[in-house]
C-alpha cells in the first residue's frame, strides 16, 4: 500500500495510505478531484486535480469513483425564483401543526397558500 502526502488546510502536510483517499470524476465533463479525511483533525478535504495526478493516484491504489450530474440541473425551471421571504414563510409554516398535510393538499390543488 502506497503512502501519499497531501495537504490539509488546517494541519499542513499529512501522510495517508492509498485507501484513506479517493478520486472523484464527473461523468459529464470528466472534472476530477481527490478527497480524504485528515488523519490529524478529521476535516474532510476535497481538492480539484488534473488527469495526470489522477493517473498517478490510481496507479498507487487510490480508489476511483465516478459521479453523475443530478438530472435536475437539466430540468426547465419555470416560475419566479425563490426569495428570502419565501424561505422565511416556509420556516414558519414548518412549526405549524399539520403543516405537511396542508402543503400536500395545496400542492395537489396546484395552489399556493396566502
């Protein structure tokens, strides 16, 4: 198992085994990053990287995971943007008794409560 030196933003240089790190590659645009939990402070660290580094890390035994862009990104978004007032109203509605049932009923009617 290879020993890999990486940099934690809080602790500086740390040493990791190849199994303590992972490579993340986006299937849509092949953007890559590596991620690890700092063995000193336990902070989760993710840093973008290039394919040359990916090749070196994979050859050192670091596991590679691909991820997909969520389908919601490609969906059409009609209607007005959510405002801070909308978020505040939603927050207050969550504290009301029966909030979930009311919201489900309103959504089924296609309405919006005043």
